[in-house]
C-alpha cells in the first residue's frame, strides 16, 4: 500500500502557514493542531486532506515579526559574512539609519534587529532594494522565484539592436543558461532588466556575453514593492498594505 502521508512541517510550508524552520519550532512548542488535536512530535506525518491550524500564540508571534526594506549600498553582502572583512547588510539596521519617510507607525525596538534573514540575494557589488525579514512566510515567497525583480544597469557603451536582441534571447555563461523576462534600453548608458530567478552575478555575466562592461547595478523593485525614494544605507518597515 502506498503511503500518501507527508511530514507535518513540510505540509505547513506548502500551505503557506510558515517557513520550515518556524514549523518545527511551533510543533515543538505544541502550537500546531491537526484535525483539532495538538501535535508536538517532530517528524509527525499527515494526510493532505487533514486540517492544520496554528494556535493563537503562534499567530501572535508571527504578527510581531517584522519585514524591513533596505537600500543596500555597494560593499555589503546580503546574507551572513562568509569571509573575513565582509560586512553583512543587517548591520545597517539601526535607529539612526531608519528612513525619515517611514510611515509604518512602528517604534524601532532592539528585537527588530534579531534573526533577520535576507530574502533573496543581491551581489556585493550591486546596490538597491534588499528585503530583510523575521517572517518565514515572506522568505518563502521571495525565494520561490514567483516574484519579478527589476534592475537598472549602467553600461560602458551603447548597445545596438543586435546586442539587445541577443540579451533578450538569453546567453550561455560558464555552463549556465542565463535569461531575463525583459530587457529594455533606457538610454545609451543604461538598461533595465527584469528577472525572476537570479543567479550569481547574473546581469554582469549576461552583459559580458554581449561584450558590455557593467559599471553599476541597482535593484529597484521586487514584486509589487519598489525602492522608491529610500536613500542608500537607509531602511524602513514594510507596510501592512504592501504585498510582494
């Protein structure tokens, strides 16, 4: 007989209730019910049709988790530092770098600096919109590849129509196939790329294949959320009304 069950934590993630890490935490704390019964054993399995609910305390914990939008400058790594001398972007999250344009109504608290994860990569030599979040649901959505990402790219010389067509068709680089949803010319010195899944130095490698040198890259949009007038090195809270 085939086993149609699935790990409870995986099923919770599939349903969008939380991230896998949060699911394990909530299960261990006895904050998960399956068909009305608390399940607190890691590795428990459920059937797809079973009803899964989070207890009120888990929902309250999620409601208190913040998501921040940072205008990352060049020179900061988006995730944790892996080499000596690297500066992680989360170090910029301080009271004095909160943007004056923040309209969230939040009061900055020390706990808002803790357990922040970068939801998606932004190369160390690129600037622009970086999402830092304590909410696993946000991380999961942004890492799923479902959200468009828009970049402004400054190049060293004008690109002709043949070169633009080549970028639109996609390129091969170091064994990878690199593509963009859209590539458009903004001016002789600037292009706009819209990507869905972003690989390491994705844009720089695409441009190099077209004979271009990239002078600067700035991410200006993720999904429906834009960088706007957020200044380099400053950050703000994601508004309740903003959805990726």
